[in-house]
């Protein structure tokens, strides 16, 4: 998907690297790669792009910078940095001797961990996170964990995703305790960033309320605009310009992600899942799901059996 000025939104990290003419064979909702193996010509400067996935980068030995929207951060060795979906991004490697990239989608988190993952790890919804420098011992603790994840990622186990998800929870808990123990959702950055942050939080809360049966109707763009006392057209413009995705796109992604998790991890019939997600008719839900996944809810559920 191209925007103005040929900025592209990538749903998976493999799509990004293929566009850079760098071979990456893995193609899943979770990936882990050595950046040194991907970038064998240093220095390297990427084009500007957007992603639809979360990234953790562990720089054991290297120097460079990364850009998130209008902010550029330099980093050195023994550094962790994190980015989330939607922002304009770019990166540079000036030196690179050992570093690893972990990427995962919201679908991976909710299918393999649990639906309320952002309650446990609210920093995943943060608008902008500066690089986090680590002491030698701090980095070593994380390195043990991410190398174990790499080992499982390269395995052929039928339980691979579950094992990776369990290790990822440990890694996220360790990161949370070291760097974000006192994190509280807050307004960050400029006015547009504040609007995006509040929209993401409202979106997450809405689907939590749907799952808990507190509400029965899907929110529309106007509803999210009303929450911030904004004109719907203005909210749509801000979300699109800051994240590369329209509000409708965000709603569709969230609805399908929630539907997949319920279909895979719930014994509820499709009719009940449809109602739980705010669809008054099963046929409407089935058509919506098929439009976005090319599978019916029933056929998707059978794939995992």
C-alpha cells in the first residue's frame, strides 16, 4: 500500500526487507532475525516507511540512529529500542557487529498470550519511546532471553508459537520492570500524537468492553471523534497522516484480530462470537470476515483443529 511520496505501509517485516532487496525467508506474525545477517553492507540508511507491527531491537555492539515521525534518536552499544505500528520510521546503521530484531503483530500477542495484553504491558501503546541504554548485566539478562527465543524460533516444534509467546512474556516483564515499572499512559509529544494515543486507547478499551459484554455495538469513526470532542473529518485526517491507516482500517484490523482470537480460543459458536463483536446478524459477520481474510469464520476455525 503506497501513500503520497511513495511511503509504504508494511504489514510484515519480510515485506519491508523484500522491498529493500534484502532476502528474508521468514513470513509469519512473529519473526526474529540477526540484523548483521540482513545488513552485510555497513553503513546503511533505510528509506522512510511505516509498519503494522511491533519491533524490539537489541543492539549488543553497534552504533546508529532511528527516526519515529519527527524525532530522531542516536544509540550506541548495549541498547534496546522499541517501536510500535503506524509511525513514519527510518533507521541508520553506522557500525553493526551484533544486533537482533524481534517483530510481532497484535494478532500474535492476542492469539498466543491473552486478549488483555495491553493491560499488562501498556508501554506497547506508547506513542514514542526513546532508546534505553543498559548496563552490561542488564543487557546480558535480556540477551539470555532473546537468544532462547531465537532457538525456539528456529525449531520445528508444533508448540513453537506457544513457547515463544511464553518466553516473550518473560522478556516483556523484564523490560517492564527495568524501564517502564512506573509507566502510566500519558499525553506524549505534540497535539497530533496526543490524539493518536487517545484514539488507540479508546479503540483497545472498546473491544475489551465488547468482549466483556458491557456494550453491544461497534463504534464508528464519529464515536471516536466524539470521545475527544473533535470533528470526525479532522480526527480522520490526523489518524491517517500520523499512522498511514484510516480509522476504518484500524477498526477493521482490530475487529478481525479479535474475531480470530475468539474463533481459535473459544468454544462459542460463530453466531455468539458475531454478536459479541457487535454484529446483529451472523451473515453480516461472516461476509465481513471473509472480505478481510478470504475465509469464512467456520473454515478459519477448522484450520486450527
